[in-house]
């Protein structure tokens, strides 16, 4: 476990090396955007809209139960064995399941890849631990036989170890070459870089007292001493100086002319609003989910947006995580026996109790109609234990009202 200890920073030497490695990547790891701002995952997280988009998706994946399920003869049961408890409660000694999924989703959303060390023991290769690895520490290589090889660096001295795909759970975002996810931050660097540049410009604008700079024109040529004197004088009298807000007094027929557009002239507010939409578009998140909406949004339309967020934003990530877990954490024998992983997205789609009750009532055939839900279906939707009653797995049958005249044993009385 010496390599893993260094990887996790459990040794003093690795901690200092980790800091050096982070510094190197912080300086050289970001590609400069057209706005002149270097963009990498770290600078991207400084943008509030990026952080909000990543957080809302990560929260959506982390806050629902993550179960190991076995389906036999159409009956689904949650399994709480070693792997089931790793997924549901504690994947490693220092993280909860929520924290674990939140971390790998941050990695996945910002870099396009998330890597998890799968600690297997024994002849049966039982999984006993899941350890997230920073994406910057992993390099992936596809060998001639199309199998993948993972080289994991433990410290700044490039001490590394090579693992096969059996030891690394690799979650990918959208991919071009099929085995490595596309870097989402690099793809969105222009939108993110412009947002950073706008924020920096606005910060400088506010730093200078929310006033513009300009040009001081003089009628005479300035000597170096006179120039130095006027520079200090302007620092004292112009906005942000000691005499900010007081009358500006100049001599020698000097003229002061503003040369920079105001925030209104630049349409700064409109541009920043557009950048929120642009970044949300890059991450596939509804703007309302990051706290931005236009005045046309109503309560009814907002409700539909929340449903659209669950269906079009979160569900694709659910499918990606579930299928990746199935093929990387379960053996072929387990999959053949009906085991699979499941993120319970119904926890996000429940709605009001009254609406659920009405839907379930109709699904169970209320009013004598033909239902499409069994009692165990309803219990499953509510994350309740399934009933052992054999009738709980049967669909309700419609009730046929038979009049007395149709009953041969009870004929209707004759009319007088």
C-alpha cells in the first residue's frame, strides 16, 4: 500500500510533492482563450455560473440513493452486500456515498474523465474499497489489443504505477476517440474566458470608484519632474484617491477628457447575462437551475423546466454512471444473475403527495378500470420494501358490473 499511501497524501513527502505538482499544473495546465485569460478546471470554478452548473448536476446525481439491485423472475430486490454498501453508504474510510459521487461528478464534468481505484481482494476479486483519483494524475493509453492501460502518478517526482482496467473504474463523458472523454472546460474555454475577462474588467471598474479614467491634456511640454508631480497629483485627486468626491482644480489651461466607455455604454450587464446562458448551454443546464430566469417565466413554466432538468440534464448522467458501474464493478457472472446498479431518480420526481396519490390510485385501477401498476410497483416508486404477498405482484383486474337481468339465477321481475 506504499504507492496508494503516497497517492492519497498519507506520507509527509507526498504532501509537499503534491503541492509542487499542483503549482506546475496551475501555471501550465490551462490554454489561453481569445480573451487572453488562461482557462483550466481551477480558473473555471472561479466563475460562479460554472460552479453552479457543476454543482447542480453533481447534487442531482449524489442526492438520490445508489443501490445494487438484483432482478429475478421480474422481482427486483435491493442487495446490501459488500459492494452494495460501498455504493449506498461508504465507498472508502473517509467519504460517504454522497461525497464520493459528488467528487467524481466534479471530475467528470470539468475534465471529461473520472478515475476510481477499485481495491479488489481474494481469489473472487471482491471489491472492498473505491478511491477517487485526481484526473491530472492519470494518463490513459490504448494498447494494440484495444485494452486500456492507466499510468497513475503519486508525486511530483513522477513516481508512478501502471494499472489495468480491472483496477481502475474509468467514467467518461462524451468521447471522440471512444476511450477518453473530451475535456469540457477546454471545449467551453471561450465562453468561460470571456466571463472571467468581464468579471476582471468590472472588478477594476469598481476598484477605481466606479468611475472612468481619461486624458489630461496640457498646453506646455512637461519635464520629467513636472510629469512625476502631476502623476502623484492625479492619484490624489481622481476617483479612488484621497480627495475623491471633492472638486477637481487644474491650471495651465489643462483639460481632462474621459476616454473609457461606461458600463451602460458597454452594455456590460446584458453581456454578463448572455454569458450565463452561454455557459449553461455548454453544460446542458437550464438557466433557471442556476438562479437565472427571465421575467416571462411563470410558476407553471418553472415547474416544467424543473422536470426538463431531471429528464434532459440528469437522466443522461444517471445512465452514464449506472452503465459504467455495471461493466466496471460487476463480474459477468453477477450480471448474468440479474445484478445491476440503480440511481433512484424517482426521489427527484415525486411531486406533491396529492398528485402522487391520484396517479397511484388510477394506476391501481380505482373506479373499476384496468390498472397498469401493481402494489409492489407503487411501493418501489416510494422506495419502500416490496410486499411478500403474492397478490402484490399482480395487476388489478377491471370490475364488471352485472345487472340482475343478466343473471340467469336471479331474473328480473316481470313488469305489470
